[in-house]
């Protein structure tokens, strides 16, 4: 592939990571700006929670497509963006939880905790957040050295659990309004990406 060296050079450029960070944070910043400017319609809390949740699912798609894209194209420089994309997912989840805690629950922590315990879709969303927090806190080189590479890899397979919990959370959110189109679309995309990772992991080494 004649284009591969050129793409590699672009991805290895010092500005590549800052530009990716800017691209990942811009939608969230824009959403917060719209919320603070009262530009989210008659029900800003619902709009903010829904749109921040969409950002989480999109970020998960970007994260999971990275490895297949690297393997299929041979552009190994794509691997250097895995950590940024993973932290981007975590940032979007934090925004989603902040939207719920602030705009919907007004930081009434006792009510929030009761909501977590009483409403299954909030419980699975909170469980996904706890797992993702563990992944974010151990995404740095010091954590890899402390845990050891093998245990670190096992821990970070928890992203698959996060995806499954996230899809279940999204399904229960949409089921109350009988809107399943987006649920089906995200489920097909994320399931395909996870299946690719599983098949790739099980493929014997040295076989194409």
C-alpha cells in the first residue's frame, strides 16, 4: 500500500495527539455550552443526558474500531491513540453522569443513590462507570508496571463488560419510549467490533 508511509508520518506527527484530544473534547464542550446557554429545548435535562449518552456510545465505537483498523491496514501508528480514546470514553461517561446528577437530580446524593438501587438501567450504567473508572485509573505506564502486563491485559478486557452494560443501559432507556432503531444500530456496530476482537485473539499465531 503506497499510501501507508504517508499516513504513518501524519499519525506520528507531534500535533496528532493534541488534535485528537481537541476532536474528542469539542462535542462535550459544545454540549455544555448549549446547556448553560439554555439552548437544549423545553427539557434541557433530558436532552443533555441523551446527547451525552450518545457521545459515550460514539466514543466506544471509535475505541473498538482502532485495533481492527490497525490490523487490516497495517498502520501500526494507530496504536498510539488507544489510551487517548479510552480516556475519551471515560470523559464522555463522566459528562453523562454529571448531566444526570446536576441537571436531573440537582446533586441530591441520597436521591441519586436510591435511584441507583431502585432503577435497573441506572444501576447497570453505574456499574459500567465503576469498571471504566478502574480502567482509566490503570491506563498509565506506572499501573502496567505495578500490576504486571498479564494482569493489566486481563483487567482491561473489562471494556467488553462496559460495552455490554452500556448497551443494556441504552436499551432500557429507549424501551420506555419504544424507540429501538438506535439501539439496534449501536448493538450491531459494537457487537461486530467485539466479535472481531474475539476472533482475532483466538486466531492461531502466524496464520493470516
